[in-house]
């Protein structure tokens, strides 16, 4: 006897699709196979005509801090409704600057405690990356404890008031290599972006169409080249976040060819695979994200590099902001970021599978399997017996129109507003518990747990 049997669906693995039932007992998947071989269940879920996939693992979100108005409750509910069963947020090393309210600098370990204290209402699971925001050597004293706290990935920025210079980053790569931890890189050359921004401000170029020109593709590629080169020299594993353009994807492809996927992995985000810079005319500052949404050819490059394997993962870079915080007169006064936790799977499925003919296993690799392997979540990312019953049931044939009116996030807009997509999340399970059912949250707040991650190798 098991608790739940998901019957009659098409199970999607990282390599295949099979007609099979999935048995869940407690928090785990206990069997996958044909119905005759299944144990007797207490309840059955009819998945006829639907895909049964591992829940989406989103390794790049911003929740409940200076880069998002979402709380863990609103964000994890958006995640559950969108088929995401685990996300990885950021534990910030506190810094003093224009972008934060901190009055004194702090540690990454304090950042981990701060985020975990905010997460008691979560309904899906979450992990954390550490983020180094200051060139303070004291950070090297705590890195081992950060890794031991289940946080083996450390984010570094090359831009903004918390960007690091090459010299300090070089030292961080050495330290992470010693700990067998890895670096997560936001790469945009700060001097290029700052210079162009100041020039546009002086020239009064505040219309949103100017925004992408302030952070050009080559600025991303230059910074990626420098950071990846230093990481490879140090023997430090490198994960490039939000790759947005052909130029930086080509840089990463070169290093990956030379050093192998054991050393270098990368992601793009849904919006870089689906939107081009004509969106600024349409939606003003709402789609302002860094790096910016690029040209149509960059969208093609994202798919070429997803197919070639340079890009392993598609994330959201979710930031929950309101229209009011975005639609200001000049783009430089707007918040950077957009929400997508609730729309990621349906939008990317529609673009990749329906419009471009990619397979369901490809979808599972980019959204679940690869992020689980890269970020050290061996119990997640597949439907293998023994792993967590984090499952999304997805009807690939249902068509609906995306609107922010459905948002569980505090964000009152969507950069996909009005987009008709075919494919809808019908049910989401997190560790065996049904959390979202036909557009409603049905789990109690607090079901979501902190996931201590391991530093696992990238030989897969
Ligand atoms: Zn981000």
C-alpha cells in the first residue's frame, strides 16, 4: 500500500518519455512503471493526457530583499503554481550603500540565517547561494563554514556598487577551488556600463529604448572572458548566470571546450529565449533587467548554445517588483528585474517545444535535471525511485493567456502579459504533498524546507 499513485500520464525523464505510473509514499517516489506492477494506493491522481515531470528547479531567484518585494510566502506560491518545486535564493554579505538599508557590513553566515528566518511560510523547498559584496579579506575566514552550512555556491558580481575587481575575484577563485566549492558569476564590465549610463543621463536619454544600449553585449562578454579565465586558471568551477547574448555564450563555449563541462556550466533565462528589445517600446521600463533583453539574433544564439550544451539551465532571475516601482520617468530610476516564477515552465515549454521542436526530455534537462546535478541536489531533479516526490503534472495541450491578474507574486505586471501559451501546470507536488491544484494553493504555509546542498562534481 502506498499513499498516492499518479496514473496514466507520460513520464518524462532526462533522456526519454515513457507511459508509466508513479507511486509516492511519504516524501519519496517509490516506484515508476506500468500499472500492473504498481502497489495498491490510498488515492489515485489521473494524469491521462498529461506529462508527469520532475518539478522545476530554479537556481536563480531574488526573494525578500532589496531586489524583490516578494516574501517567501508570495514567491513560493508563485513557484508552486508555475511547477517550480525548489528555488535557490541569495544569502547576502551585508554591505553599506545606496541600494540597501544596512547600516553596517555583515557576513554571509548572517545572510544565511536572515534568509532562513524569512522562509517559515514557504510552500516549496529552497536553497541559498552565498553572495560576496565587499572586497574584505575577512570573508575567507568564513567560506568553509558557509559551504558546510549547505551553501557550496558563491555569487560574485563584476558590476554595481557591490561589484568586485579582478584582483579580489582572483583570490576568491583560489579559495573556492581549495574548498571544492564553486563560483556563480554575474558578468558585465562595470566601467563600460557606468560610463554609458552617465553619458545617457547627461544627454537626457531616459526613454526605455536607450536602456539596452547602456549595458551592451560586448560588456557582458568582456567580463565573462576575464572571470572565466581567472576561474579556470585557479581550477575553480564556474557557473555563468543569465547569459543573454551570442557574444558571451561564445566566450563560455570556448572555455567549456578547453576545460570541459566538469569545470564550466552556464544558464540563460526564459526572457532571453523569448523576448527581444522591441519589448521596450511595448512595455516601457517593465522588462528592464540586467543584462538587458537583447536582439533577435541573441535569442537564436541562446537556443543554439542550449542545443550545443554551452548552456545547461534556463532560470528566471525572478525579482518581484510592482509597476509603480518600474514605470518612472527615466529608465535609470527604475528597479531592475522582472517576475517569472509562475510563468517560466509554460512560457519556455511553449517556445522551446511547441515553436522550436525541442523534446520533453530537453525541457526536463534544462529546467530540472541539470540544475539539480550542478547545484548539488542529488535527491531532486528526476523521477527516479528513492528521490523526493517533487512532481509537476503538465497538460501540454491546454491553451491559455498569461496575465498578471493570476500572479501570486506581489508583482502586478508580467512581461508575458497577453501571451497565449499552450501547456499548463495542473498539479504540483513537493515531497509527496500536493501544493498546487488547478491554479489554487492547497498546502499549508511552511511545507517548504531549506535544502542543504552538497558540492557534487559536474561530471555528467
Ligand atoms: Zn539575478
